[in-house]
C-alpha cells in the first residue's frame, strides 16, 4: 500500500447544503443506489437502524451483523425492513468477526459501503478475549479486524468505510503505554480512547487504501439519546449537562434520524468522491477544534484524533494485537 504518496483531504467544510438538523433520509433524497451493497454494524437500534432505513430507501442491499440475531430480525421486520439480511457477529470476539467476514466474502456478495456503527460506551470495567479492555476491543479492534478481513471486497468495489467516532474523542488520546487500562481503569477515559481510535483508524485506512479507491471517514453523529447510554444513570447524565433533573435534554441534541444523517451523507455524497481521511460532523467535513470557542467541547475535531503519525502508530499496535494486517 503506497501510504507515502497519499495526499490528505483538508480538514475544512465543503458547504454540503445539509446541516445539524438534516435527517438521514433527506441526504439521500433523489438518489438511486440500486445494485450497491452495504454492511452496517449494529444496524438494528438507534443510529444504526435509521442508517439502514435511509440506505434501504434508495435501493442499497444492506446486511446487518448483530450479536442478538433474532432480536435484530424482529426489530428490522417491525420497521418494515424485513428484506435486510442479518448475520451473527460479536465485535468483542475476534473469532466471531473472522467467521462473519469469511462467510460474507465467500458468499459472492459485493461491498460498496461499510459503516462501523456499533459501539459500547462508559461500561463498567470489562475484559474480553485475551484480557482486552472491552470498549477498545469492541469499538476499535473488532472493526479493525472486520475491515482487514473484508479487504478483498472493499478493494474490489472501491468502497467507502465509515467509522463512528464522537465528541468523546476529546476526553482522551490513545494510551499507547497501557491501551487496556490494566491499572487505573476509568470508563470515560477508556471511551475517549476508543473514539479517538475510531477517528485515527479512518485516517490511516484512507492513507493505505486510497490507491485502491477505498476511502475512509470518521463521523461524529452528535448528541443523541439511544441505547448507547444504557450504562449511565440519569444522575450521571444530569451531571454531564446532557439533561436537566426533569429529564429534558439540553439544546443541540439530535433525534436518531438526525444523528444518522452524517453517516449516510459521508457514505453516499458525490461531493466526497476522491476525498477521505477526515472527521465529519453535521453532514460536512468538520473544522479543527477552536480551543477558544465556548463550543470547543462539542464541535470540531481535536488534533490528536486526526494526527497521521498517531494514526500510523495505532494501526501498527492494532495489527500487533490482532495478528492481522491485510494492508501492511
């Protein structure tokens, strides 16, 4: 992979014509993507479900890998999305990821869009696999292995790969000296690391994949109330400023339909042809964080989350941990 000649896309808005309040369906209005195929991890709840709904509405054949297969099928059927295929996948189990990917590659399907949507947030200290911290293992390493195992199809179709980050990246960089928090676990530091990892993964994947037509993007969907908050009490969310004591959300929170819009826009927008390796929010490429802004905690991307050297170092660490590197 010719990473050295890669020219990164500037981290500045394009003027997409969409914004904070756009819905996932609205950003693909008028498109016909019949013949295209997509995988959306976690595509049966919250943002994932609305992402699947929007893609399916314009003809994309969507596959949803899910840890709870029968539950996922029931949710999708109830949402009139019964034609969406559901497969077994546990992102916290590397063998499960490899099994799903092998089955998908061997099925003869194509792959034009991969949206790494599934995640866990601020969970109690949990270990998976060989003692890996669960948020880093699920949100990042599971998707790292998935991309590498699906690489033949991604490269064949010149696919777009979307990794969901969040403003959580502002909480922490990568703890390269102790990525699994073997000492001093903090659920928010661990979540922040995982979300930074999602962004850096997009930076490095784009650098390695661009010569094959594979472009990668990180997405901040915005603040949305979904099942992602299941490990948090209302008191914690009040203390974080997300809602008041009566449960009313602060201004700026999005609906799931609005939250899914940036993922769908990034996966489909013609404006992004030939571009990649950037962090997007509100249906456009985000600006770098302005540390003097009162919105610095909620808007823009911090430098550590789009740092090319940090991205390369994370890729090398991830390859070492998983033993997989299809783009070496």
